[in-house]
């Protein structure tokens, strides 16, 4: 009986290890975020930031850049591809005391390789690069 439990335990561990390895093989990386002509009103410059999702996974929020209608964010976002062929979503927001202003959303289904994208927002344009592919570790 003990040897059967040990064998089943080893089988479960090996199965989990294989699933874990498979999840680590494919990665989505988002970087090179910038925007142009972000508009709030005629009297002020926005304090923009970006929120990034890959499928249901929230990757985080970029830094907030003060008084920038044409920002370039230094941030990078990385995701494991747990749901193949999912959608990449970027939301651009203006940081306002109280209630932030939504400036627009971009949604695209991803494809393998490295791609530079341009997306027209309600209040400007966002540019970014993403890569989708296998990560090899030696």
C-alpha cells in the first residue's frame, strides 16, 4: 500500500512539473509605450498612465507622467501565456484627483512574433510593441 501511495505521489509531481514547464514556455511582453496628442481640455496637460491586461490577467499600471500630452513610458509588462490566443488590452487614463479620466482603450488579438502597434484613442494615439513567443531557458 505504501509503495502505491509513493508511486501515485510521484506521478502527480511529474504531471505538475510538466504542466508548469508548458506554461513557462510561451511569454507575452509589452514595452515601448508612448502616446501623442493626449487631450483633456484646452487649459491643461494630462497626467497619463496605462493599465495593461493579457486575457483576464492584469499586468499592472505604468508610471504616471505629469503634464505630458506626448508621453513615453519606461515600463515593461510580462505575462505567461496561460490562455493561448488571448487579447491584449491597454487602457490610457489621466490621473485626476478624485476620479481619473478614461482616455481610451485598445484591444487586439495577439499573434506570434514581435509587433509594433498604433491605436487611435478617444483622446489621442498610443504606440506600443509586443512580442508573443517561446522563451527558451538553457
